C-alpha cells in the first residue's frame, strides 16, 4: 500500500474566535493511500492549541509508511489500526487521517458507503448546528443573518460574563432558532457558571458544551446536579478510555474524529456512550469535506451534529456530504463519500 501526503493549510472564511484565541487558518494535511488501483482519501486537521503540526504529522506518517508498505490485506483494519496507534502516543489527528483513508479504501473496494456497511439509515441524519465565533456585535449580527439556513446555531462563549451575555443578546436580536453553547472550558467559577446557565436556559438553549476546565470533573459534577440544561463533554473527552469516568459528570459527549483517531474508535465511543446512558454529539474541527464526509457516515447514530467545519473554510478541495436545509446529507458514493473537486 502506497502513502502520499501534503500540507494543506485551511484558510477560514471568517476569523474564528473561541474562549482562548482567535485564528484565520487551520494547519491540515491531506493524505492518500493507494493499493490495487483504488485510492482512499484522509485528512488531519490540527488547530494549533492541540499540539500537533504538519511536521509532527509528516513524521508520524513516515513511521507508518513501512507498516503500510508490508500490508497485503488492507481489509484487516483490526490488525492495521491498532498497529498504527501503537507506533507513538498522541498524534490523534495524524492517526485519524490514516484511519479515514483506510476506511475510504475499504468502502470503495467493496463498492459501499460506510453508513451502509454499518447498517445505518441515511434518512436519519441529524440537523447540524452552525458555529458563530466570539466577535464584535456588528460581526455577530452579520454572521447570524448569514446563518439563516441553519436550524441550530452554536455560540462560542467563555471569554467573560459580560461578553457572553452581549453575544447571546446580539444573536437573539436577529433570530429565535435554538442555540447550543460552547464555553470551551472558559467558566472557571462554578457558581458563576450556574448563574450564566440559569440566564441562558429560558432563551431556547439546548445544551452547554464543556463549561469548565477539562480536569475540573468535581466542579462539573456539582454544576450538572444544579444545571437546568444538559452538559456535554468536549475537551474532557479525548480517547475512548475517557468515556466511563464522564458518566455522572456530564450528560453526554462530543466525539470528533481528530480526537478519537478516526472512524473506528468514534464508532466504539458511540456504542460505549449509549451503553452508559450518555447522549452523543458528533463534532469536528475546521476540516475539508473529506473528514466531514467521513464523520457524516456515523451521523445517523447521534443525537446532535456539529459538522459545519467545511462550511467555515474557503476553497474546499473535496465534494462530499453537504448540508441541505440545515440537515446533514449523505452522498450515495462508496467509502467516506468524498471526492476531490
Ligand atoms: Mg467544543
């Protein structure tokens, strides 16, 4: 099996502000595996605060190359993916790129999309939220108007209480669609977090994502007992091993391929979360339609989707799953369903 990869920075359509920073592009790597005349596509998206870079991804791919070169049967994902995972700790996005490309190859070789191989109903894809980053009231107003086709808006909060309230008030001047809130660990004080959630609850807010720092599980459990809105873990969840300890702390988890090292572990996280009685959200980084289409294959299994990553970038190099009337829509193509434009 041959491996090809290249750096492909993703230019963002708008500067993207979250609790800790603002950025205008996201480093990413595009990757291809080729074997027996079939090419599978994968992608690693690496927001800088998560610690991976195009250099670390290239170094990881170089380590995986000999393993793939001696792979005679790429269908044996249960052999190949754990071997890739064991090459080095971390490198979740680089591992995801390989996992996505291998799943794409297998699906193409079988002539079936992954939603079909998993037995899922493509009519049961969820609506996706569309993210409004932290910005000035004028920009937030413009972005909210631009987001009119979407049925749920996701609001990034967590800089400070005054900015948080102003942002929600500004959006509510423009639209009454349901909101989800992502504090990105920005609320350090649990009593203040509770006051803010109580202020948000009557304003048609569905849930709060990662209100407190990722390691503050005791404070988050305290908050959950009192919160009128469900709490969803994002930064507190990285790999599948984190899921059991989140029961009783959060009401649900936000799974992203770039954290879970790809589709295989993401699918297992969903199964495990269901067994533990947790709600499931499927999220993304800013990504092309390659990784978004891969995630979309799992979307009929989840309660909420936040798969707007490809809508936030300029010049998407892939055509794949799209958002029609606010709903994730799966193309009837084999593999992950994405093709280069
Ligand atoms: Mg989040």
